[in-house]
C-alpha cells in the first residue's frame, strides 16, 4: 500500500471539508476574541449596561457554538478517515495472510502477525484522526490570525513571525527521533507478542522438558524490552510537551510585554487593540503547540505504517485462480499431474517433474520415506501451494483456471491434526457443510463418523464448547470430528494426510471404515506410512527425494521397486541387507 500521505490525499472530499471547517474555525476565533474584548471594554471602560451589550453576548454565544460545532465535525471527519484506512489495512493484511501458501503461513510467529494486524494498525489511527486535521487547522487559522494581527499592530505581528518557527523546528527534531523509537517499539511488541503466544500454546511441552522457567525468563526479557522502548517514547513525548509549552509561554510573554510597553509607557495603542491582540496570541501559539503534539503522534504512526508496509510488501508465490466454474456434475473426474515441480527456496527441498493421472473414484496412495515429499505433493493437488513448473488439470482444464471456491467446495482435506476452533461441537462439524446445514444433517454426519455416541455422553451434547485448537478433545476425537465434517460435505475428492498416525486401534478402525464409506462417491488420495493403509490402493505413487520413482499396485511395486520392498520389509520387521 501507499504511504500515509498518499492515502490521505485519496480522501479529497474529507480534506476539502477540513479546509472549509478550518476557515470557519478561524473566523470563529477572530469573532470570539472581538466580542469578548468588546464586552469587557464596554462594561468596564465605557460603563455600558447589560441591555446595551446583549447583542454582543448573543453574538459571543453563537460564535462559541459555531466554533464547537466546527471542532466536533472536524474530529468526526478525522476519526472516519482513520477508521476507513485502518479497515483497508486490516483487509489487505487479512487477504495477504489468507492467500499466503502454507509455507508462508507457517513461517514466523502467530503472535507477531496478530500484533501487526491489531496493534500496528491501531497505531496509525492518530495520523488521520489527529495529525491531518490539526495540520490543516494550523495551515489556515494561524495565518488568518497573523493577517488580523498585522492590520492592528505591526510590531506584534513581527514578534509572532520571529518566535513561531521555533515550535515547528523543535517539532521536526523531536518527530524524527519519535519515528525511530516508534519503529523500535513495534519490533519489540511484535517479538513479545510472538514469544508470548508461542509459550502459551506450548506450555505443556515446556513443562515436560523443564524449559518453562527458561522461557519465562525469555518472555520477561521481551516484556522489559517492550517496556523500555515504550518508556523512551513517553520520555520523548513528555520532553516534547514541556518544550512546546515553554516556547509558547515565552512567546506569549514577549508579546504581552511588548503590548504593555506600547499601551502604558508609549500610549501608542488603545486598550481594545492591546487586549484584542493579547487574546489572539495564545490562540496562535496554542495551534502551533497542538500541531507539535499531533506531529509527535503522526511520526509514531509512520513507524507503525512502515511495519505494515513491510508485511504487505513481502513477495511470495501465490496460488492463482481463474473464473471457470466447476459444477457438481463434472465431479469426480480425472486429475492430471503434468510434469509438476515445486521448490521451497534456495537450497531447500524440491519436488521434481511428477507426471501421473488420478482416475475418478480412484483409491490412490502416496508412499515413501519421511521427507520424500508426500505431504508437499498432497498440498499441490489440494491447491494450497503454487506450482513452480508444470500444471495440474481437472477434467483436462488447468486447476488454476477454476474459481477457487468451486474447487474447495468439492474437496475435503483431513490431516494428522485437524484444526478445531473455539466454539461448540456442532459449530465445528458445521464447518464441513454450507451455511444451511441443519442440526439433523450435523447429527447424521456425526453418526456416520461414529462420534455421535461420545457427543451424547456430554452434558450439553452437540452444544458442548471446546477450546481453541481442540483443547478438551483427544487426537482421535478430533480426527472423528474431521470425518464428520467430510460426511456432512460429501466431497468429490478427499485427501488424507497420514490419518492413522498415533491413533488407538479403535479410532483407526473407525477411520478405515469411514474412508471406505466416503470412497464410494469420491476420489481418495491418501498419504500413509502403514502398509495396511496403502496395500489395497488402486495405485501407489512411490516417492524418493522429491521424485516419483515408481507407481503401481502393491504387488507390482513389490516385484519391481527395491526401495519399496525395503520400506515394506522394515514395517514387517524383516531384517534386510
């Protein structure tokens, strides 16, 4: 996204409105000073009664109301701009995180990404809600005040011109330091948020390995670093406020001294003029001082904006989708892998030149040793990773030509650790279907996945809440919940990523039975290590070091592929040379 200044210029009507409101505010300031001075002059010097100055009192009240209204609307426009910009930034970040391939999604810390999306975006609020409106006000109101002052008394105008630049000069010096410290604070906050969330998620593991205290010390260090960075910014803010107050107070004092000399000693100006200028002088310097405070906040916002821009500007390979629709009548169909390749990065694992066809209703197994590329191939077929070379076709049409939601609407992916969201069991099963899935449909899907009996034993049944990431459920229960999602969805293509790993025998039996039932109406592609999971497959894709070295049935591979024979022998416990 563009810089904050460029974004601000997109809101032309808002900026124009701020200019108009600033002119109204300037006129209100002048009229307010005039009515106030005129009332004091007529009451105390001309000895006029209340009835004679009533119209001035009403005028002063009207001007005060006008100034208050202009200030209120000015603030509302700034807040509305800030809300729109923050919303746009958050949507851009959300799209970035949502569309990022699995590789990029797993990189970095979740807490750091949350920190950027929440705290960093909130930091830019003051640029639009405070700095921009104040900048426009300070560009107009002091100039109009200065013009009026020069028409009344040239010496006072000259003093104001000479002293006024000290405020913006000091403001720029402090602002540059604030921006650097703000960027440092954002880095500290991101590191602290990331380590804190990681520790919460892995607290049990840390306790089991006796690392909890060490990690607590790490969090303490991150917390203290963030505290120190925040205190540095506060120190600059307090120093900035003190110096701005000092400069404006001294400047007003000089103006007051000069007016007193002209009024009392030389008697060259009237009381009305001296009092009028003395009332306008604080308004002039207050606006400059407020700009200084707003500038401090604005520079802090720029530091946060840089952090957001860096996150949005990271170049990543994206999975691109088209506009062709994929209907239910076309599925399942042949899925073709045409010389597909994928590379994680320089000197990292790669998948090379894989070509095969997956027939409709086929039972396909992907086998190989750990690190051979099985899960990566499954992610490519699912459309979760971008291809480096080659193409995947569905019904002889490249997968990238289809609408993303159409493809995922026909697909179910069941991993080793299905993600369970914070919510009720029914809500988590309903994720598998569309928004119109009824409670009856959800219960029927749970019955097919053989988890209904367990749910019925719970106090609240399907309305039982579960914690984030499935806290409160065992691994087998989460697998069966994922199966219930698949039964609810009734997909045309089902991908299993080593689904039986680490499961007890009963859950494994249920999983095998469910896989057979789902396979009646779908193409099933399974990544597995266990022999009994893959030996009945119609076709086995055997991978080694990211290459498809052989494919065929179990009996065919046992005859033709020594590496497959060795893998099977190891599983059977047969010693091989």
